[in-house]
C-alpha cells in the first residue's frame, strides 16, 4: 500500500513537472512568434494567462473557459498576482465549440 502511495505521488509530481514544461514551451514559442494578441481557448485556471500577462510583448490576452469555477479561479489568481493595469487581459465564459462574437478577429 505504501509503495502504491509513493508511486501515485511520484506520478503526480511528474505530471505537474510535465505541465509546467509544456506551459514554458508554449510561452517560448509565443514570444518567438512575435504575436501581440493571444487567445487561450480552454484557459482553465489561468496558468498560461498568468505567464503571458507577465510579458509586455502581449498587448491583448483573452482567455475563454466553459467552466465558471475555473474561470473564477483564473480571475482571482490573476488579480492577486498581477499588478494593474489588467486592461489588456480579458476573461470570457463560453465554449470554443459555440460561436463567440466577442472573439471575432482572432
């Protein structure tokens, strides 16, 4: 039983490390692309948005999430960790499988 718990804990740590690695890779590629506007479909709790907002290169950042709880977590995390102005950051509740008039132009 103890070995199973250690194995599960180890797998969770590797999963977290892999997720962090993926986020950093996306950020590096976004920087290199020269993008000024970013749309994060399925932004979840905002971990990528947080990284993007810390970069001055990105003038407009939009996160779309269908789960209201995750969107609320993202909003709280971003407001508590980022300094104003947050005017270049917009969070929207909705699904990317449905038309989103607010996203025209992306």
